């Protein structure tokens, strides 16, 4: 309970320093630290408490849940509570726009969060004239690729109009988010780290048992053309990237064979080279 009183006292003490909520969702804390939360902007998250209340959050925007019967006229906001008793109670917990006041801090009293957003402009309906306060606590997610979590934790001590949302996201991790591996990445890992080595080792052993040695094994495992290009590439690099002028294909008698539309009676210039 003391934590919520500390939140209120913090809000009161920094009201004069609070800034308008940035529409970009790239925020600067009171100590000058910059956090890029743009990946969370406009993304709606919901959770349900043990009592059956539904809480929603659409960071840096307007939540799709509306409270049209609010007695004070605060119908929409960034965070909304809908009570579980048939939706009898619907309350906006915080409003985020260019007229709102936000306090972004990395040193919220009693919190271990990496970043906190403190607001006190929710509806006062059923709160004896006191506006609801909201603290959104962001912590670094264990999954460094998870920007938008599927859910979050919402707390509202009985008898108070103070709320705390706990959100895990890589957006507040040191160094930011890391690229996550999707299905394609996983498939490539399986192919290159599992299937390809098995194919090479198993195939080589099989070809060896068939009496093939050295280059014969390579030619059996790979297409002939590929092996030729690979051999040529290695030779080219080994020679300091200098052509030896022997690009023409010859048969066993030394005569020029036809390749790519070029015969012994035609120009032997490589058709894929740029003309100077």
C-alpha cells in the first residue's frame, strides 16, 4: 500500500516538471535517458484479473475500449478498466495525448522497473472526485526479441483509485531488442547445421565404400558444373584474381568445343564480360 502513496507523492512533486506525452512514443526520462517505445505504439494489450476485471492498454494512443456511460465525460483513454460484474463499471485510467502530462522515470520509488510512466488524469467517477492514477512499469523481457507482450499484469488495491500495470518488453532492455528468428531462420539453421553436414559426411562415406576417392567423391556429391565453378573460383583467387587466359573449353584433342553459342570458328570472347 505504501508504494501507491509513494507514487502519488512522486506525481505531485514532479507535476511542474512533467512534459506532454510524445506522439512518437520515443521518450526521455527525467534523468535524460532516451527509450524508443515506438514498437509498442498503438498496440492493444489486455489482461483479466482474478476478480474478473478486464484491463486494457494501448500505449501512446487511444484504447479501442470506450466508456460511454462515464459520469464525468471521460469516455476514452490509453488505459481502461472494465469491471467483471456484467461490465457495470467502465473507467478510463489514463489519457495520452498532446494535452496530457506524462512523467517518465527510471527511479520510481519502490519499483525495480527499468522505466516507468506515471499519469494522473484518469476519470474520477466513483473515486470521490479524485482522478485515477496509473503507473505503467516496463521491465526488460527475458526474450530479447519480444517487443509487444501478449499480456501484462494489472494491480488495483481494494479501496483505491491507484493502478499499476507491469509490462515486459525488450524495448527497455540495455542495447534494445535483438532480431528474433522466425520459421525461415529456424529452417535455415536446421538445413545448414544438421541436414547439410549429415549429407556431406554420410554421402562421402557411402561414395568411399563404392571405391571412389578424392575429386570423384566431390563430383558424386555435387553437380559437375558447381564443382567446376568452385574449382575455378579457388584457382582465380589463388592467382591473385588474375585470369590465365584459358577460359575456353577444350576437348582431349585440344580443339575448341562449342560453349554458350561459341565455336572454334567464332570469337572466343566471353559473352558475359563487359566490353571496354
